[in-house]
C-alpha cells in the first residue's frame, strides 16, 4: 500500500445556499465530496492525523476535512452530503453557542430551516439568537451517530482574549477558564473530550499554546496555509482554506498539497 507523504487539512465554515464569506454552496460541496469519493480518497479523523504526525502511516490519498464554529447549515447541508458519500469530517464547535431543543430538518427531510449568510449569523449570535443559526446538541448527536462528523473544541466563547484584556496574567487566566469550560461541556455532552483544539480566527502565541497544553490540548489547529508532514509541530497544524468552487478546484489543490515539495513551492510563489 502506498502511504501518504503529506496530509492536506481542509478548512470549511458554511455549506449553505446563502452566499457570503467563508461559504460554499451545497452544489459545490457535493461536487467536491463526490470527487473525493470517486477518486479513492480516505477522509480521516483528527486522531488519525495525530498518529500520522507521530510517524504512523496513512493511505496515500488521505485528507482531513475540518469545519469551524458549529453553524446550523453544517447539519442541514454538509451532514447529509457526507453521509451520502460515506465520508466524515471534524467539527470544531464553540461549545458556549450550542443549544438545546429537538433536531431540526436536514436536506431530504422536508421543510428546511433558514441558514443565513456568515455576517447574518454573527449578528444573530450578538443579538442573543444563537439558536437560530448554530447547532443544537440533538443535532450533534445525530451527526455523531451517522458517523458524518466528530467533534472537538473551538473554545467555549470564541473570544480573542488578546483583544479583550491587556494584562497578560489576567488574560491567561481568562483563556484557561475558557478552555476549561469548553472541555467540561464536551465531556458532559459527549462523554469524552479530545486533545484537539482550533484557535478562534487562527490567532495564538506562546502564551496561548502554554494555556492549551495546561488544559490538556496537545494538537492545535491554525489558519496557517499548508499540508501536514510526518513529525510536524502538533502545536501549529496547518490547514487549507476551501473555495466555493467545484471538483476541479479541489482536485488541483490536493494534487499540490499531497506532494511536500510541490506544496512548499506553491506556498513560496503564492
């Protein structure tokens, strides 16, 4: 069996018919997932990536799909498409924004809930209406049961503490509290918590890394572009921002980022 020399980690946010920032249409997402399935790709989990970083081999065509935040449209549109093709993704949830209540309809189940554009989602959260645009724990349970998503931390409050508190000691205490609450929520709701954490807006520094490791997070995901190589630094896992384009775009990017030398050359020139 041929083994991977590099693993691309793709970063998504929204899969929705509402156009806007960090959003891919259901049609383009389905085309991308169909291309992965049709071309022999293996969608791995975060623990698989951790094993690869530690030196454990993975199939040559391995890719990790990641989603940030935990928007309702991930359940309504991305979840049924992943299930259709037998693929899976990792979702970094803002635990303080996930609500309670019955699961809503997803694609193929009848009348679908509204899935607003990114800026409208942010406005709803700020107005105290997070439930209208974010996941519920009942939907998380359905996604886990289907095997379409696994769940990890994106902090509890999605706060850039460096922009909130000037005093470094107080800022560190706030960050540790935020991460501790996220871990406790995941443990209570899912029955387990993983060592995988994605930073809000990709921001981190040495103090952030220290706080995360103190709280039990060892694999830290950024927005720095690039693929993951064996024995990479687990405290700064690189990802590739996805575009609202079809299968040809995804195929061209994976052809680049699965090859370490080509990916590095592409990064220097772009």
